[in-house]
C-alpha cells in the first residue's frame, strides 16, 4: 500500500488507524466532517503524509471529484449514530457504505476494508466465530449486517476485493466519555462509587492501537470475501476488568455490582481466523 482513503478518520478507531498508517509510511486521504472538533487530532502532520478531505457522510458519491488520485485501499470506518435503534440513521448508514464502495471503485482502489461490529452477532453464549449466524437485536446491529452483505455483493460486481472486520470492544487513545471504561475511571479518580451491572458476563477489550494494526493486516494479508473478528481473544468476566481499574485508580473504593442487564450480551470472540490468515497478534495487555 502506498496511498489509502480512510472514512471516519477523526473518530476513535479511525484516528488510531490513520496514525498507524502514517507510521507505516502510507499516505492517507482522511475523510472528515467539516467543522468537527475531532479534526484537530489529525493536525500537525506534513502534507506529504496526509490530506484532510472535508465531506459529509451523505456526499461520498462526490469523492472522485475531490480526490484526483488513484488509491490502493479504501478503509470504511464512518458510521453515523443517534442511538442504537434510530432506524432512519441506521438505514442511511447502509446506503452510505454502498456509496463509499462505489467511490472506492471509481478511485481505482483494489481493496475495500470495512468495519462491522460485535453487535451483528446478537446474544451468543458460545465462543463467537465468524461462521455464526448473525442475530442482531438493535437497528445498529441489523444495519451493520445489511451493509456487510450488500457491500460484499456489490464489490464482487465491481471487481473490488472486499474484507469485513467485526470490531468488538475497544479502549485506549481517543476513547470518548459516555463509554464504560472512561466513565468508570473518571468516577474512581473523583472518589465516586460506581454502580454497574452484575458484571459477570464475559467481555473482551482490545487496545485501539492493536485494532489499527489488525485492520492494516487485513488490508495487506486478509482474504477477499472474508469476515474477520477484530478482538483481543483474552476475554474475562467484566468484573475482572472493573477490579483492575479499581485497584489502579482507587483501591479504597468498592464498586457496587447490581443485576445482570437484559438482554445480557456476553463476548467470547475467537480470533483464530485473523491470526491464521494475517499473522496479526495483539501486543497491549489490559
């Protein structure tokens, strides 16, 4: 890879990916929303490493008019969100993904690497492998499944190599408040007592930098037409992770554990496939 496009480039996972691509000496066309405060995350890089392309989610059809260049890979991470069951937004996200794919083909991209979510699987009690039937219970998960299969079909028609990576739970650089780990850490630092679920369900946390390297590995060595879990594979009951945070930030405070959530999602993902196909391994321990 020499030149790539990244949608959602200023987001949590997207910005980590951009930074790692630049570390690999790969030039990035970073698709960002005009006026987003997150665009400052990508400031400071020289013009020979990155170019910010301001464009709205709904205008991806115009990308061939904004990028006068041939690129190797289109990384599609952008996904609008107004809640897990906002059907209007999630339906639009499916079309946006197809528009991104069409733009990738027009720009000469050989590969289209898009990110899905563990939400596509729904509630699974067994080890989660890629051959499991998706069973989402939110509009978000259902839209991800729809985007997955529709882009795969369209990519085959367009002659573009297609890869889908289902991301599980990320943490690390650029993680926003409003998510469990940053909020728990903030409360512990402020000597507040967190009240959460029973936390007996299994969970899997992957460092966002490791996720970036996994996505790059898929672009380089992943097999076209395949779906891959992007996770750590070192899963534990959620309480295990909460107690690590408590011991680090406020050992004198006890977290209050309540009832199991309903539905109770438990995550025990297999990462055997991505490791066998690409050689990728996570390096950051929780």
